[in-house]
C-alpha cells in the first residue's frame, strides 16, 4: 500500500507539467488534456510503480505521450526496454 501512495504522490507532481504542455501545444482545455492523459497507455504505465518511468521527468514523458498520440505506440528509452 505504501508504494501505491508513493507513486500517487510522484504522479501528482508530474502530471501538471504534462497537462500544461498538452494544453499549450495541442490547444486543449484542461478537461480535454486530462482526458487524453488519463486514458493514455503512458499514464497506465506511469501508474505501475514497477516501470519506474516517472524518473524520466515530465518533458520526456510528454514527448512519449505525443509519440503515442501520433503513432499509437511508445518507443521507450533504452533503459526502459
């Protein structure tokens, strides 16, 4: 349970940056940007504490989300493979 609480805290710290970039770069409202992020494969991976993708930081995570939105897939950095 403690790990779930810790990852939730980390996600709460990371998501505002991703949402801000989505709104700025795609012209989305906060509601639409939230829907895009929370329904993404990236977010599901981020929620899985075992993946440790949170350490990449929100700019890289945003780029991965853009890749997912454009191609339907994510090419994880080498260390995540």
